[in-house]
C-alpha cells in the first residue's frame, strides 16, 4: 500500500505539458475494446443489447448486478454503435464551434458547443473502453428482469433508471467472454453533473488499476487522470458544469452579443481555428481566467476523442464501420474552418 501511495505522490509532481494530450490518448486507446470499429455496429447499441438477454445475471456482494458470460465480440459490436455516435458528434460539435467563432465572431454558442464537444467526447472515451452511463427505460428493465428470473427466481426485479456500467473479467467467464457490472447512479443530481462525477471516477479507477497491476506507463496514467479530475472538479463541485450553466442560463462572462472589445469571453477564446491546438491544455488557472480555463479544458477533452478516434479508424476499414464514417466526417468538415 505504501508503494502504491508513493506512485500517486510521484505522479502528482509530474508536469502536464499541453501537448501531453497525445500521450494520454495513446494510454487510453491501449485499453479500448478488442476489435472496436472493425465490424459494423449493431443498431440500438447497449440498450438494445441488454434486451437480447445473452448473459447470465448474478448479484454481486455489493448488491449490484453482474451480467456474466458476455461475448466480447457481440458486446463490442453493440457498444460500437454508441461509441460511433458520441465520437462523431464530439468532432462535429468542435468543428461547428470553431466555424461559428471564425465566420460570425460569435462567442457564447462557440463556447457552449465546445463544451458539448467535450461532453460527447467523454462519453466516447468511456464507451471505447467498455464503460458508460446509460438510461435504462421500462422496456430494457423488463427484459433484464425476465432474464434474471430465469436464473435467479421470480422474486427479483430490475428497476429503470440511470446506471453506470463497466466490464471486468469474471470468475465464470470463458475465453472471449467478459462480465458487465451494473451500478445505479443516485438521483438528485443533474444529468451533466452526475455524468462528470462518474467520468472522473472511472478514469481515476482505471489509472488505479493500471498502477496496481504495474502496467506500462501507469505513473503517467495516474498523473494524467488526477490532473484531468482536478480540472473538471473544484472540490466536490463539478466545475465544468458550473461554468457551463453560468454561460448558458445566466448569460454570464460577457459572452453574448452585442460583445464589446473588452469582453472577458472574447479575449479568452481563439478568434480563428489556426490557434485551436494552443488551447488544448490544462494549465490555465481557474480563478484568474475561468473562461479560458473552461474553454481549454473542453478543447483538451475533445482532443482526446479526436486522437483516439484517429487510432480506432486505422483498423476500421470495413464497409459501414466507424473508420468510413470518421473519414467521411473529416473530409466533409475539413473546409469548414
């Protein structure tokens, strides 16, 4: 335990340079689902997959639901549907944000669309690795309940709601199989706040697992995960959502037209797409320049998605697969900014 804590202390001292996002993306990509993007995705994604009942339900010691004996190939094709839509939406949002800033001089919507690029990107990062936040509606809940009763008896029931899922290698899984862990998310928090809490905890747990297993680059993984969490959060407050709400609902930070030359937001974000990558960084102080810090953080998360998607697309050449969709999106938006 002392050795493990030492890894974290050492990791905190590692300086995060702006361009280290490439290294973080490489580490995150190393844990993507086997074969992600190589085949066409199964329509309906994860929510449609759970209806099929191709798993063995079990209750965990913590009271969560385990879906064992899941085919990795079938699961990957299902989750690919969700990965595709989030990764593509993240990049499209980023291009539109930059385009509106450059062509129309707008500030408010470009900042918010860059935020949504980051929001979609974070979903894509999780989906690429077999994890995610999903809303289980009545149809999916009834299907899961029906399968549970086959294996566990008639007195069990799975409720609809928002869940966090992730995969692990279960004790009963054969070669080519995995276990999907279901954990309910508490109600009461907004959708965005709840998601960001889950996202930073997931990345931190993955870095912890890498450190415990002594995986390659585990110290860098820990450092990047801690820095990202510190940037997204401010104590227990989801800082990224707080700033987004202040811009979106309170029209704060002088971000909406008519914009003066002294506008805080106008000064904080790039005026042309040529400057974009200089904003992919996590070292801007929140208290001194909240909008620039917020925008840079959103650019950083969006860039993680862009770099991971580029890597996924390299082995994704089949007709209708992610690679074709990604290349088509890149080609169609290359002249937009």
